[in-house]
């Protein structure tokens, strides 16, 4: 079964110190030289609703059907505020097992088994 990457998981991967060091190496930054990293998230209403409990998801899904997708988020991952935001999103991953996406994926797995 294929894994899915929700916004919490992506934020956890993007906030790792090893990622920032890897990017610094890729651009050839010298020690102490500032490097600004910008990450673009473009979650739609459905992706944001996926992290909610199933009951709230149903309400938002009905609302989202009539809405156009909005703009994305531009987060400066190399700044303190960007790291706080990414880590807050990653921290919300502890509720993944109670999310609508987990429930739907788990139901599909159970049906497949």
C-alpha cells in the first residue's frame, strides 16, 4: 500500500536541520553566509480538511465543492518564524490517527486485506 504525505509530514521533513544543511551545501554557501530558503505549500481545502476529524471533514468537504482553490503559502523555512510554523504543523501530526484521511486510507486497506 502506498503511503501518503499529508501537510504535517511534509512540514516535518522541511523543518529538519539536516535539510537546511543539505541545501546550504547544494548552493555552495560558506560557513556563516546567510541562505534564505522559501518553501511553497499549496494545499487545497480538501488537503487541509484531510487533517481534521471525520465529522468536521464532511462539513468542510461539502463547503469546498463550490469553492475555487485558493493561493498557496510561502514560508521562509530559514527564518525563526518559518521554523516555528513548520514545526507547529509537524507537531499537529500527533493527531494523524484521528484524521479523516487516516480513516479513509485505513478503511481502504482493511477492504483490500
